[in-house]
């Protein structure tokens, strides 16, 4: 058995989950991929993949081995590159979880830049507002908002975004412009605190005001709230990342003399995980493109 080729086939199976796709990527036959996996299973005396008629799923043992095999192959690649007087090239699949709103508006638009810079890296971006289990779900990295709360994860701060009060000029021409937080009581507020009543804490030079936001339109989506406000349906409080590409004629910022609690954004990964070179490069890319410099 060619151990390096077998380990490479194993990693590609973890990423692609399909013998044919792995064979196509590596330039070998499907049967050769199957033989490599079978040889590793015989050598390790464990089952690495559960095969059914519908899909192929990695076992717990395969998930535990993945990081170590990744580390081994990166070292082999580094040795080869040094021997040839080259720099090792980052490659492989990078699975990243990110919040829906932040991902769509701020991360996805810049991903092509990263892919152009590193042509051997493939990115699987999963947009979800739930907290993923990085190890169990096979994510190398997650981009998260709010304060880090999981001690088993390493967190690196990327940027702090403001919360911003917005409305469309068409709405303001009908209903007037609020000049202080308490004026929101007389407006249609698009509430993004779920099904219940939201609460906003405004700070200014004149002290703090806590306002209960009662509106007829509620949503759990910041993007939906922004879209509704831009369409003239009311006033919304949204993360600042949604406004970075907005046209001034489409939306107006309100109550700029008042500040709301900010939104920290950070990238996180398990403490016990060996970060692949592709993951380190992606973190550096995010710091360069997103963080305040």
C-alpha cells in the first residue's frame, strides 16, 4: 500500500464523501480509492466509513483520525517543498460555519478573493444562526457574533460592529423623523428580538434610555428587518455590517447621537485541534479584509 496516497484518499473521502469524486480529484479509479480505504481499515483494525445505498458516512474513529492525518500530510508536503526549494502550497477543503446575515453581507462577497489567492483550497461555507458543534459537524472554523461563551474554543477577535437605527426616506416622509429613543413609541418598529417584545438600551452624553420596542412586524432575521425597513415598512435596528454596501438614497441612519450595545465578531476553533495551513491562511485573510485596521 502507498501510505501517502492512501492517507490522501482518506482525507478526500472525509471532505467529499464519494469514491467516484475522490478518484476523479486524485486521478485514480474508484476501485483504487476503495482499496486504499480498505487497506487503512485493515491496518488500523477499525471501520472508517459506513456504507449504505444512499451515502457514505465517516465513523467516530475516522473523525478522530482526520486531524492527525491532515497534520501528517502537511508535514510531508512541507518536506517535499523544502527539498525542491519551494514553499508548501495550502490545499484541501475548508469547512466554515458563519451566521446567515453576516455571512451573506460581509463574508460571501469576499470569498472569491480568497479562492483566487489560493487556487488549491476549496471552501464550504455553511450559513446558520444555530451554534454548530465544530468537532461533531466537521468544521475547522466558525465565525461567530456576541461574546465567546465556550471555554473549550479558541477565539480570535475580528471586529466590533455597531447596531444602527435605520429607516427609508419614504417612511420618514410619512411618519416624521425620531430625534430621541423615546420617539420610537410613536413609530412602526420592526422587532428583531423574536416573537416577544424587544428591548433597546441607548446610551448618550445625557445618560441611558431603555426602550421597549413594540411593533406589529417581528422577525428573527436581521436581513429581513433591513429589507422591510428599506422598503418603507418601518424603523429597524440592525447590525452595521448590513449598511456597509447600502446606498445613502435607499436608507437613512437615525439617532446617531445615541449608541447601542455593539456586536463583537470573532473566529473560533477547538483548543485541541491542529489548525491546517488553509485554516490559518483564512483567519489571516479575515483579519486583513474585515478587521478594523
